[in-house]
């Protein structure tokens, strides 16, 4: 009689089965959060500095120079523009879609005043390089002891 009742229990009544189910759900959630690409900050930037300049490199694959706006105000650099992706064929269906299109804007604050009149920028192989001279008052000064 007891054996017959145990065999007729619903699936959710087995605590070990539910633990396995919960473990699978958590594994799926972790995979979605960390393994698969997701929307985030665009473009990726590297910012470095020399004695006289700041150098900002941004990854902008597929973005054309005419689709970019670069502005320097005070001690801020702003990169904005639009990333366009060519449409697929008419009857094509996506199996995976990780590349986004649309407008973007990224601002970075640099330390100290900048010389906005002498900023240069180049775009080659999907990498934007912006060289921003430091203003004279921001450059280190050597003090002579006398």
C-alpha cells in the first residue's frame, strides 16, 4: 500500500528531483549572464597618457568616419555616432544576433584642462585613435632649486 502511494506521487514531490531541476535553472541563468554577449558599453576604450598628451583608442568596427562626432569640452572627451549593420536577405532568419546597430555616445573625463584646438583623430582598421594635447597649465613643471 505504501509503495503504491509513493509511485503515484507527483513529480514535484521528489526533493532530489527538485534540487536537480533548480541546479539546471541556475546553470542556465549563469550561462545567459556570463557566457553569451550582451548589450553593454560601446565603444570599448583604452585611455593612456604621456607627459604631453592623452591618447584614447576606441574599437569601432564597421563605423565610418562620417558617422562619428568627436567633441572636447573642458576636461571631457565625447565620442558619439551611429553604427549601421547591413540588412540580411529578405527571407533570412537569424540563428544568432549579437551585433547591435543604432546611435551611441560615450564620454570620458580626463584629468586636467585640454588643448581642444590641437586634437587629432585617425580611424584605421576599426580603431579610432584620438590624441589630445594637455593644456600648458596641466603639464608638469620642473622646479629648479636655487
